[in-house]
C-alpha cells in the first residue's frame, strides 16, 4: 500500500474521502491543468490561450483558422493518463493529442464535443498539445483538463521552470505571445486552412504550384524524428507557394533552383525544408513552429536567401549536414526568430557563410555555432 500511503501524505482529505467510498476516483483526481499555462498556434480576436485552463467552462480559446491549429497546456508536473476536452461549438472533425516535447501522439480521433474524455498510456509530459487537424469552423475550446496517476495534486505551483516562455494568458497583443508575428509583413498569410489534401506519393514540382492555402499531407508518414521519411513536396524547379505543410513526413525537399513563398508549418516534423541537390533558393514569407531539432537542413551546396520569415521553436534554424562542406551560403533578412536552443546556424565547413540582417530574436542562445569552423557569421 505504498500508493495509499503516498496518497495519504499528499492529499489526506481526498484519500479520506476515497476511504469512505463516497466519491469515485475520477472525481477525486485533481485537474493538473489548473494553474498551468497555455499557448497555441493562433487566437481569434478577443480570445486567449489561457482560457482553456481558467476553470471556467464558459470562457474559451478560439484560433483564427479552422484547421492546422494547436492549443497546448504546459508547466504540468507529474505523469498524466487522461485529458478532458470541453468544446463549445462541436466544430472539430479531426484531432490529435501530442506529448509536445517527444511529439508522440498520445491519442487521436474525430469529434470532440462538450465533454470528451481521452485516455492514454501514462506519460510524464510537461506540455500536452491538442492539434486541430480539421474542423468545420474555428473551434471553441473551453477547457482542457489533465488528470494523472501520480504526483501532481493540489497546491503545486512549481510548474514554471521554463525559460522566457511564450505563454499568453492575457491578451497582450504585442511581444507577449509567440504565435502571431508581431511585425507586419512577416510570416505566411496562410494561417487558416482552406482544406486538406493528402498525397500518396511525394508531389514533384516543376513550374508553379499554388496550393491555395490548403493543408498538404503525405500518407504513411508520421511526425517523428525518424529519418528517411517521404517529403510532401519535392521542388525540382520553379515556385511552390500558398501551402500549409501538414504534420506528416519530411516537409519540403529542394532538388533545384526554386522559390518558396507564403508557406506555413504549424508543426514542423523531421525538418521543415531540406536542400537535397545544389540549388539557389529564395524563401519569402514563411511561418514555422516547433521544429524539435532542425528547421532548415542543407545536404548539398546551397545559396539561399530567406526574407520575412517568422520561426519559433527549433534546435537549429539551419544545419549544414554534420562534417560536410558543400559549402552553403545562407542569408536571413527582415525576419523574426524565437526560441532556438542551440544556434541559428550550425556548420562544420570552413567555406560556409552565414549572415542575418534586420532579424529580431528572442530566446536565441547564439547566432552561429560550430565545433569546427565556418567562413563567416555576420549580424548586420
Ligand atoms: Ca475556460
């Protein structure tokens, strides 16, 4: 009865009530999300992320779009095995519940509704994300409650061990939140998905492909760090524009000179974009979130200019393949970069050049990093 002793020591009144048998265990559990923080992909005017953890079933978070959106509860401590989602307007058609850090999908399904109880194998996740993959209209999520097997409990407010985080409990509107690009003209305008297209094979682009701000996915892929996943798009030459890159597979592969315009990655999987063959590339007006490691990967000689990008969350924004020297020349202008763990640029090549100009950063540990060397790293 170790568990019982622990219960007694942590929450004596609840344990006592359990003993008396007058409440069931589900109600005895405390909601770990109470007092936690929240963030997400976007929020409609008048809405805020913190509304999903305020304990009020009438107040809600609503994103700007109807799909490709995310709401997360973070600062959780202890393991959890069940979430209750309370949706007010029955809009969600397809969702996933994800351990944000490991990107493991805890559960997925169709439809939420006023009280959806979602059970999963116990996990020690500090941040749990609900992805709205499709919905008939912008969903209204009133509450996300998190329940667990152990730890947690009442009176625990030690949660915010994180760095300068991007939570947003109150609508500041300016620099407070990590999810809406602050400077106008930066980022992708495809924030609201116009539908979902799933390819069975990688879509090859020669010429211009205008994605109409739909979400594109590839079947068979998942969103793990597994190498060798299929790309959704393979741009051989020409222009890829107005696309939302869905959370499957390995994003966009570049096989030749090309332009990437107005692309949105709500949740980067393995990499957002990989240079596979020597190429000159111009990338403009992109938005990307939550690359667990690299955002851009260069596996070939590359001459790349990135303009008006908004990138939040990455280990590295650009990685030239380890130990290789293609070289790469990479420049980022007029952009905003947030929450980068290691460095914006990492290379082991003494011929590679990197520069940034007019780039606003926050939560970025360093601009360039190399165990070996690079030719230049300029901040203008
Ligand atoms: Ca609420």
